[in-house]
């Protein structure tokens, strides 16, 4: 995957083994219930899987954003398969609104196309207004809303 330069000097490139520590920390910034041990195991699995992609945004040596993608056989609202799926998307608050999120999505679009996909799918929490705005701004359309349930059995 070619590296990309932003005018800000931020570089987008695929994550690799040497990035694991910063990548795990970034995952734990994104997900409040993140377990560092579980995240460490998951990043190893992602790196070993040719059907997943993790890209990072670097400001000098510091990881300031990342996105993870996988292939789904199909996805809600999509009419083709497999579908490239955005699994994780995070930019450090210090670097938001500067186009880093867009570059991370552009990398996923290019990867999905290279895998033969013609659709990119994603999801977010219903109350995450910023994520919703960013998705829509980057060309996503909302296709469904879900309610998750539980009961004791
Ligand atoms: C969502 C997120 C990754 C966007 O990253 P970013 O680097 O700020 O995104 P960009 O600067 O590339 O913004 C792209 C477009 O999204 C929209 N957008 C981004 N942040 C926005 C905000 N706070 N309010 C309204 N629109 C916003 C804008 O239209 C923006 O384009 P513009 O700046 O040219 O107007 C970042 O806000 C983030 O990490 N949020 C916390 C984690 C999260 O919720 N992740 C998504 C989980 S699905």
C-alpha cells in the first residue's frame, strides 16, 4: 500500500508488527471496554489475515489515527458481496477535522476495490452524531437502524 502525504505532514500507511503497542493503545482509546490483552491478540490476528486491513495515520512517529477493514459476505443495505466493512475508525482529538479520517476511509476504499468489492459498509452507535456526520460527509448513506435486546434465561 503506497504511503500518502497530507499537507499537514500526516502519513497514511498499513500498520505492521512494529506498530502493535501504539495500535493497541489507539484501540483502547476508541473502545471504552477495550481489554489491552484482547486487543493485542486481535491485532496479531488482523496482521495474519489477508482479508483484513489496518491502516494508521502517523504524525512524525506518533500514531494519531487508525482504521480497520474486513470483508463481509454481505452487509445490511448492500446489494453486492463481498462487501468491504469498516470495523474501526479513530482519529486522536488533537488531529480531528483535518482530513485524517477521510484519508483513512480513502485507504479502505482502495483496498476494498482491490478485493473486488463495489460497496463499503459500516455502522455506528445511534447517538454518535459526529461519526454519523462524518460517514454521511464521506459518501455513506444510512440504510437501517437496529435495536439490540437481551433477556435473562
Ligand atoms: C469520526 C472521526 C474518525 C472523523 O475523523 P476526522 O479526522 O475528524 O475526519 P475528517 O477531518 O476527515 O472529516 C471528514 C468530514 O466529516 C465531517 N465531520 C467530521 N467531524 C465532524 C464533526 N465534529 N461535526 C460535523 N461534521 C464532522 C465533516 O464533513 C468533515 O469534512 P470537513 O472537515 O471538510 O467539513 C473522528 O471524529 C473520531 O475519531 N471520532 C471518535 C471515534 C468515533 O466515533 N469513530 C467512529 C466510530 S464508527
